C-alpha cells in the first residue's frame, strides 16, 4: 500500500465531500456538508488548497481543512485559520493520519504568519495540538412569563420578522451594512460579501430581517431546532424583548428561547440580564495562539474600551520564547517585548497562557488574580466566537 500526503486540487471535490459525509454520518448523525456549511462546501466556493489530504493507493482516506478567518477589533485585524472537516475513514484509523495532517496545517499557519487558529472539537484530542477551550459566551434563557412581565400589554409592537432567502438582496445588503458598521466600531469576524448570505445561513440557521412597519430595523440568525438566537443586532437594543416575544410565539406555551451574547456586547448583556429567566456562561471555542503579542494587544485594547481597567503592568514569559509586558495607563494599553530579567517572574506553557488570559474561570481559579488588582480589573479578556463564522 502506498501512502501519500498532499493538498487537494479542484478535481478532488466529489471524493472529498463523499469522505467527509460518510465519516461524520457514521460517527454522529446524517451529514451533508454542502447543506450544513454552504459557505465552504458549495462547489463554486470550494477552496481546494485549504484541504490537507492523505491517500492510500490513490484514494482519499483522511482530510483536514484549514479555512481563512479574520477578526477585527477596534480597527485591528487578526488573521487566522479555522480547522474543520477533520475526517479519517473508519477503516484507516490509528495510523497517525490525523496527527500528520494537523501538524502540516499548523506548520503552514505559522510559516504564513497567522496569528491564531481555532476549532470546535473534543478538548483532550486537540490540546495535543495546542488548542484550548477559552473565550466566553453567555446563553440567556427566556420564556413567555419573562416577556409578559417585561412588555407593556397595552402597547402593540410594530416589529415583525421576515425570513429571508438569497433573493432578498436588498434586505441582505442592509444586514451586511449593519455587520460592517459593527466591525468598524467594535469587534467581529470579517464576512465575505460574495458569500454573505450563505455565511449567515450555515449550521442549519435561518436568517430573519427585523422590520419596524416596512423599515429595516435589524436582523437575527435563528436556529429553530434549538430555539436559539445565535446572533441578533438591532438598531434599538431596547426592543430586544419584543424580538424574543416574536420568536416565542412560534412555539407552544412553556417553550423557551435562548439568546447567545458575547462579552463585548455590553448593551445586550445589560438588556437581557434585566428579564431573562437564567443564563449560562461557557467557553466560546477552542483557540491556538501563534502570536501572543498581536493577539493580546488587540484584546487588551478592546477590554479597555469596554471597562475601566486599573493602571498597571504584568510581565510574563511563555515557553515558546515570547517575553511580554502588558501595560495599561490612563485607559491606553500596550503589549511590548520584555527583557529576559523582567520576564523571569511568571512563566506559562502555551495552553496555560491561553487559559490564563482568556478563560472565564481565571478570576476564580488563579492565585495571581487574587493577589493583583490590575489583573482582576483586566481579566478575562473578552475573547469571543460567533456561530456563523464557525468551520
């Protein structure tokens, strides 16, 4: 048997999709990648070179995809790649194919100057490759009782929801403009214009425009199977309860709707905390950080735009060789290289560093936090991941 490693080419589309569909259907539930993730797996979107393949006697037996991602935070761009479609044929497991393909993908990311990589998968499996489940997502649970006691029953809402399809180009463009404004003024992931609707509609989500009469007032990405609003952006966040009420009316009494919100979305967090029945706080995604200085610099800046961070500095070293100093003064932040003597005090492994700065558990679990008021005011940094951008 001849084993070969290579990158995919355009003619590998059908065989690669067949393999991934078979592997995921065999391991989980019936899966059709072009339907589940049209933004990546429609034939016309196929990024052949993003896929790392292993062949046995010419047939594809394992694959790993590494897809381009870009975050924007307060005007700073962070380039990364998301890992997806990790597939090994059941009859070809335990041969090291996944490990080899993952290592090749990660090596290329470092060579190409990527700042980070991310994925969704089993923690221990991917910790071996430097990924850790971090970031924060708040999931609010809302029911009809909450809404009944929040909205004025004598006021009839003028809002309505309209489910969109790709042909609703004018409303889809309104949503894109709103998303672009969010990137300029805060934080989010860059979404390609030519794939915008398919990005929103991936993961079996539905896209709804929020209309106030006949005027565009916002949008939401809604997963009916899970009663989950994955993303909602309104011109007037004070009307969030009205939107949740519209979703609840689609289900029998007693059902709930969950709303996912990220740590930098402070206005939505405040609004939902006033009437939601409960909330859960969880890690948002698994991240592997290649360039800590750039990644930290962007998120420390974002944090300082969200809250009052004490003046102070924290010097540390990472086992990968980076020695850094995080400093805040008068609301202005910097992350700079530190000299070896300065950095000797605190030394982290790469996973430890990621968890220390970005895990929601850090304020409760780290003795460094308890002893340092500057770090208590700074951490955890508001790392996030939005469902529509998942790979």
